[in-house]
C-alpha cells in the first residue's frame, strides 16, 4: 500500500494493530484520530461483552450471542456458527470491516483498505493486487488475487499454522479466504486452515472450501503445494 495512490498510516491499541490506506483526495489528518477512536469503541463493546460472557473469548466452538448486543458481537457469533469455530476466530476480520465502513462513511472516501494482522477489508475504485504471505514456503508472495472494483467491498482473511502467534491446529503456511463479510472470511480461514493436517490435504480442503456459497475465492499453501480457485482473478507475481 506504500505508493502514491493512497495515504497510509497505522493505528493500534493493545492487540489491535491496523495498517490503513485511504485515497489521497479524501484523506484528512483527523482520519487517524478517528480510526483510533473507532478501535477503542469496538474494543470497549467487545471487552464489556467478554466481562459478562467470558466463554465468548475462551471457547474454541461457536457461542450464540444473546439479543440486544452490539452488532459486531452478533457478526462474530454468526460467523463462528457458520464456520464451526470459536467467536474470537472472527475478531480481526470483523474489526477490519467495521472500521473500513466507518471511514468510508465519515470521510466520504472512495478507497479504504484496512489490514488487521493479515486480515483485510477493502473498497476500491481501481484494481489492486493482494498477495499471500506464506512464511518459508517457496510460494510465499508469489500468488495473489486481484479484485475488480465492482467486486468490492470485500474481505481477504488469512490464517496460518506456521506463521504468527494465533492459535491454529493446522499445518498450512497460509489459508486465504475471500468473502463479502469480514467476520465470516476470518472464521472460515481459521476453520479451513485447521483442516489442513498435512501438505497432501491442500487440494481436498480447497475443494471443501469452494463448496461454501459465501466463499468467493480460496488460496491454500502448504510447503510447495497450493490449492486455489474461485471467482476473483488470480495473479502469479
């Protein structure tokens, strides 16, 4: 994102660490303070819910959110139910989507990209390339998706069993899932990454993921093996 098309900045609070790009025409210096304020707002909603329902943070299986909670809690709960994961598997994707949509609305921006620990939500007016980082795999950053503007807003969420600190039960170097919904993409990325127990399972798990109606595209990398498919244009870089 470091080019003349966008103005970029970072914004973080505790575990939430965002990299943000906005089209230069609509970027304002106050965008940065606004982004931090939204991080604090959504984290407060999440932390207050967890204080009353600690299983929402700790469970590795779906937890149904009660009625009347903040929409981001409901989004995480619904995504976990769909993917069969714990609600926190959806937190980074949900946060990326909600803050992206807030910036688009507040500043009437044309393009916004939010990257949150490997999970991306974006709105574009021209194509952009999203490459997959897969750690020590020889295919790392060699395969990308290039969404057309009409395909956005869109989420690209990535889970890994070999890169980063997030809990994973799989062996994939990267499992990237594209969905319209950030929480859902994040939860499915976790679920299908967990399903890759060896490199030989890459193709089987990719086929399973592509059967999910909400999933638009998939890239799964384990070592020198890759499974991919979907409706978004694939680039080899």
